[in-house]
C-alpha cells in the first residue's frame, strides 16, 4: 500500500508546467503576459520548480528569536519611565529610546526598569563619551544588552552635516568611546533612510553595506555587532529576500575584517507607502511588512503605529501596533520555526539575485572611492532620486496602487482637523555640507491637494 499520496501521481516537470501555461494563454506571449520585471530588473516568473538550477543562500535566519520592540521618544522623563514599564507589562520585549538631550538623567530613566537579559536600543542625537560610559556601567549592573546606534555617516546623509564639526572629530570620538567601554554595541547603519527616500532594494542593500564598510575601515577595533536599522516595504517576498541577502552579504564582507563580526537587524515598516487618508489601511500594510521582517530573520521588530504620521505618540496607537506583533508571535506561531523561508524556490531565487546585483553595486561603489566619497559628491542622493522618481510616476499613473488613496478613495474622509503632526516633507533652510537625502511618502502631493479642498 502506498505510504504517501504523491506516489499515486507522476511528477510534473517545469517544461510540462510551462507548456500548460502557454496552452492556457491561447496564443498570447508567455514572456509579456506572465513574467514581470521588478524595479531591481529581476524577472519574476509565474512558477518556480525543483528541477531548475537554483543556488541556495548560505544564510541562517532566526525567526523564532525576534523581539517585539517599543519605540519611546524621551522628552518628559517620568512619562517615558511609565511608558516603558507599561510596554513591558503589555508584551514588549525590548525598547528603543530616542534621546536628544545629553543632560537627560539616564540613570533615573533606567533604574526601575526590568532590564536583565533584555535588549535596549538608544538613538542618540549627540556623541558624548561621559553619557555612553554611564550607559556601559548601567548595562553591566543591570545585566542588559545595550545598543547605542551611533551613525555619524547616517546623520550626515540625513541632515547634511556631521554631529561634530568634521568627520575626523566624529570618528575620533567614536574611537575614544570604543576604548572606554566594554559592554556596549556602538555602531549602527541607518538603512531605513534609503528605503524611505525611494531607493530600490538593490540600492538599499548595497548602500547599507558600503555604509557599513566605511566603519569597518575606520574603526577596525570594533568587535561588537553592527545594528542595521532597516525599513521594509510592501513587496512581501522581495522584502523577505532583502533581509536574507543583507545578512548573507554582510557576513561575506565582514569576514575580511573579523571572522566573528555579526550584524543585528532592527526592522520597522516603511513610511513611504503610508497614508493619512483611509489611515486604517495602514494596519494592513504594517501587518504584512512585519510578517516579511520576521520571516526574513529580523532580530527585533518595532512596528509603526497606524496613526504615526499625523498623531503624537499615544497609548491606543502603540497598543494596536504592539498587538499586531503579539498576534503574529503568539497566535500565528511565527516564533516556532527558525528558518521558515529556507527551501522556497522563489525566495531562494530572489535572495540570490538580489545578493548578486547588490554585491556588484557594492563593488562599483568601492572601486569609485567608497560610500563616503560618493555621498559627499551627491552621487548617492542622485541615484536614489532617480529610483524614487520612477516609483512616483507609477503611483501617479495608478500603476502602483495604494487603496484608499490613488484608488477607491473615500471622498467623505476629512483630515484637516485631525492633524497633530505635520505629515509632509519639512523644509528647514540651513547651511549644510551636502544636500541631505530626504524621506518622502508617495501620497504626499495627492494628500496636500485633498487637504486644500476640505
């Protein structure tokens, strides 16, 4: 007696599948009708089959280990402490504090938090050796894992200026902090900037790696993991493959400096496709984006509240965002398998193609003087802008659809009196060393036109 249902059926080859599809197309061109090209110039086929020649990505994902991270902007110290405690009580497993003032009483902020064996990220808008040395001491006392997420190059790219007066001062400060601390991970890559500004996936990976390579060259004594703060978009399988390719290529490049150097992926949904009109659709977008992050092997996921564009931080938005991750982790069983994407012919194919194209672009950047040189020359911004313009054209022509915005909009929806935050690109006239890379959402122009008519 047969032990498996599959023994009762003859195997079907990829050639037979293609012939069947061509028959069903009734004379229509196979390549034009069922194969599409991604912005990264990857041809996506209608099916992927085991008898085709696939390279397998040498990457280990850790989906079962991902942590639910809560973002907290530190302004009012007491409120931030209470929010952190509430977040832990309601399911958060790690925290990311944004701190803009080095006079913030960091000892008071952390002293009553249950941080043992927890990961805490610090996004600091300054470089202070005394502040970081205190963090190092607290992390040892608390038996916690602290990531400081220093990224002077990312600050230059985003703001147009360095933290301090020159690149030399920034890197000397980081080098001094490295020597003065023992327990902290200090370096970070603001990879999300490139995604939110409109870079395609190949550019995101290559620019992030070239960005990291500058630190590997300038700070060779660093042995702690580098945090990649990544944003994921709506192209579900491509985003899974993006994270896998990024981890695989970082391992390849870092091996030239230190055999055990690791990367740590802190992932959040993109802002680029989010909207202020029909804002509840943002929850659907962030859910699939968080799924991509988890299946792609994120170490931590910090979800974006559905109303983050136009509302100040609020308990309801935070709770919904956190609950989305709790459902994925504990009710959808996303934490039960370490390598859920492994073995999928489609995802393996995407991973290897993205890795090959990204590595080629990375090599091109290095052969032309490196990331920092091209950033200063404006080449990086120019290339991102070209990709962003192509995507904007697709959105404007409704070939790229955001439901509720450029397709099926609810004309009765009013937002003018519901805006607590300015949801569009902010113009800040100031003197800068370079023209900064600007994050911009696809729907901004359309939303501004609608607001004028309310």
